[in-house]
């Protein structure tokens, strides 16, 4: 049988805790496989950097690469690991050698409260699992991989992975080896498979009639692997200014049959680069058939040797420059990630001086989303190591429609101390904002976050009072955290939280020049007056009656007989929204909890009753005198589960997904990143 040897270099540079729920001892365990066949780790090495205190693992799994154990005590703590391992696996190369590999990383944890002495393996439990697919290994994969786990273990393992087609080998099958042993003992003549590479070549090339195709598919690919790896290592040496290592890089030899031709006394000194095998050898001749098999084996050996040498140089570079190397690949990964997520993010720039008029786009966006999910994924991903949760096929995709209403280009962002206040919604608490904070923090580590707690268990109260509470909380945090630095302030609110932020702004006049971005996720800025869901209307009535909810009465604009005297109308005339440089209004046409136009602060196209003129006046008040040169309205189309849950029936599923859908949160922090800059 003919087998392809792949080698995978996994380097674990560091572990960053963002929001782990449990203090304790941790270590990482990596497995790599193909169709159930386990790759074997055969070479482990550490970097040259100094390490923090670590404990060695006992009873290591021979099929896994296990890092040393490290302690995690604090939020946002980062631990340097700087350990690597090389996995080797052989796969059948006929009829093809291109294949996917699966990689699994287990986060192993031992509760710190249960550790009395030196930690034993029995104390460690698998806390969470990361799974990914490695594609295009035959071309060479060199990528930064952020290993991330579930929402209860929000952390990132900074890894780089290298997958290389290393070699081809002809081997006797296990059955053939067994039969050969029997032949020696019993002197039987049994032939099941080819016993030599020449016999294999004879059978695989249809009696040497397809040798050029065989050569192009196997040998040429191996040489291309050499060229790709050489180019990658040379570029890396240039980026890191490793001039000595650059001079040590090997040269890639010519094909053996070309070398044979050049050494021949009959060489006519033509351009040998365009030679084909048939130009050099007579493959009807048995002697030339054996010679060809020898030349191909020599090619495989010489290119495999070059790959091995280049891989060793790559490993040495990683050992000596692990952090700089990770940073280079990480920068490239972020660009690829933005392009990948951008495949389902559609952007339209609308030039206008009137921000109060939006578009009636729900039906069109729903139709486009349905068409995208029905189509197969035709564009090959730029990212070769693909997280199985984040990178799903089109039918599971979250789709964004971004409309940028612009009167002139936005002002370039300033580099200041940036505080982002997160505000929860109705009957919520600060933990509701935990996941969105984690995703933004991962992509924008320089932002400082504060999740509001001042209105927990009080969201049935008066929105104006909740706004005052939030304002006091903001002032206190600015005093305690900023300490004389130049700073800018942003707000992100979900549902009722977006309205509470606006109610707080009139109490923050002293900070108005520091206001940067206002972001609301499905917030009922215009209330529920034109809600289309009978179920939601019934639910609002029930909550108002049973809980005596003042806030819901205010959102329903039933706190006064005259619209001009309602809380929302009065709030629309207050200063605050006009202070921000950036405004992002996020909604979903699938969200039945909050009316589409209310979340987008735009005039309704389908309303024409006698009160609508006053309703329009709220929109005009809010959109008047804005400091921002543009506002963004983002319509999100989620892939909702088809099962008939209560949340689906009442249209609440999409409302919750703004806080829980990992693909949306990743797209928000990556594709709409300028709002956070």
C-alpha cells in the first residue's frame, strides 16, 4: 500500500483567562485524528522563555499532547505556557491523499478547594472541549488558532498549528506481511498485493501508461509542499530579522529524472524544465520501468528530507521567538476571520441628511437570508483550522444587514482610555451581559468594561429613576478608574437597557464631551405603541396588571392620555443621544418582543392613525442635532430552531439571541469593529 505521512506541529504559547467560573489547576490535552485513526505525538519541546511555577502531569495519555499544569486564580490572568508537540500520522494515499484531520483540545480542571497536597490525576476532570477541522494539509497549513471553550469556561488558548505533507512511502499491508511470514515458514506462493514499489507503480499507472499523471499528483505536490514551506519560513525569518537562519535555508533540488537527463552523455542541453518523463525514459522497456521507480523513490526521499530540515528550522524559530511568531500569525488570522465572517455580512451606505427615515427592508432581508441558507458554501474558506461551532455551513449562518446612513465620512477614532458600560434589560442582571462582554474583550482587549448593577431587581420601576441610578454609577466608576487620564465613554444596552442609558444621559452633562459610541441591541426606543404581536400585547397587559410595572406602562406609552405627556415623548426631547460620535442600532425582524422601527429609531411605513404624527415627532426629536456624521442600523437574521418552544411561539428567541448567539457576537465584535475603536 502507498501511504502519505503528515506531521502536525502544535505550539501552545499562552493561556488567557477571560471569564472562567472556577479557580483551580488546569492543563490542556490535545488529540489529533483522521476518520478515527489516532495520530501519535512523538516529539515534545519547550520554548526558551522563563516559566511560571508548574506541575508535571502523572499518567500521561500516550495518544495525547498534555501541557504542564498551571494555576488560574484571577479574571483576565494570562499564563505563559510555551510548549509544543509534533504529531505524526500515516493515511492511505490511494486513490487520494487529500484529507481532513480532527483536532480536539480538552480543558482539564482540578478544583482548588479540593487540592490538599501535590495534585494527582484523579482530581482532574474534563471541564470543556474544543473541536476543529484541519483542511488543506496537503498544501501546508500555518495558522494561529484561538482555542476557545464553552460559555462557562470563557478563555482563549493562543496556539499556532502547522500541518505538513511530509512524505510518501510504499509499505506492505499487514495482510501481505503476514503472508510473507507464512511463506517463509510453509514455502507457499501467495501474492495479494504488490511486493515492490515497481510492482505498485506498474499497477497504479495502468502498466506505466499514466506515469506522468502519477508523478504530477504525488511527486510534484511534495515539491510544492517544499516550496510553500520554504517560502513561509523565509518570510518568517524576514519578519523576525533572523538573517543567519535565512542563510541556512536549504535549496530545493530538481526532479531526479531531470538530473538523470542532465548527467546523460546524450543530453542535448535543451530547456530541461519543460521535460516530461516520456522525453527521458522509454517506459516500454523493463529496465527503464525499474529506473523510473528508483528515480521517483529518490524524489520522494530528497523532498521529504528538505521538508524535515525546514520543519526543524521552523521549530527552532518557534522555540526562540514564540510570542513574536504568534503575534505575526494572529494578525493574519484576524484579517482572514473578518473576511470569513463578512461573507454573511451585507453593507449598504445610504447618503442622507435625514437620519429619521430608514428603509422598509424586513421582507427583502428575510428573502435574501433564506436564499443564502439554501445554497451550498461555494467559497473556500481562507481559514484552514476551523472551529466547529463558529464555522458552520450556510444553513446555520447568522446573517447581518448593515445600513450606514451617512452625511459625511466619520471622524477618525482617538486613542484614549476607553470605558464601555454594559446595561441589562427588563428583569435582567449584570450577568446577562457577560457573554457579549467576553467576546468584545477578546477582540478589543484595550477596552475597559463595567457591567451595571444599580438597577438589578428594580426594572419594574420608573425608567427615569433607573436612569438616575445608572448615571450615579457611571460617575462613581469614572472617578475610581480613570484617575486623571484622557478617556472616552461608550454604552451598550440590551432591550430596556438601551432606554435606561438614554434616561441616564441628561444626568451626565459634565461628561458629554467624552461620549464615544451608543449601541443598543433591540431596545424599544419608541415604545410598544405599534407592536404587531397580539401575544406580546397580552403579555404586557398581564405584567402591567399583576406586577404593577411602571416601566412597561411607560414603554406602552399608556402612562398618560396625551402622547406629549408620556415619559418616552418627554425623554426624546432631552439631550444625550446627540453627544455621541457613533450610534449603532441593532434589531431583528424576527424579534417580536420589540417593534422593528422602535429598535431602529425610524419612521414606520405602515402606520397612519391619528396619533402617528406625534409618534413621528419622537423620531425627529431623537435624530435632531446629532454630533455623529453617520448612524448604523443593523438587522440580524438568526437561524432559529424549528421546534415549537414557547420562546419561538411568542417571538422571544431572537430577542435572547442577541446575548447568547456566539456567531452574532463574534461578527459584532469583528465585522462592526469600528464602533468599538
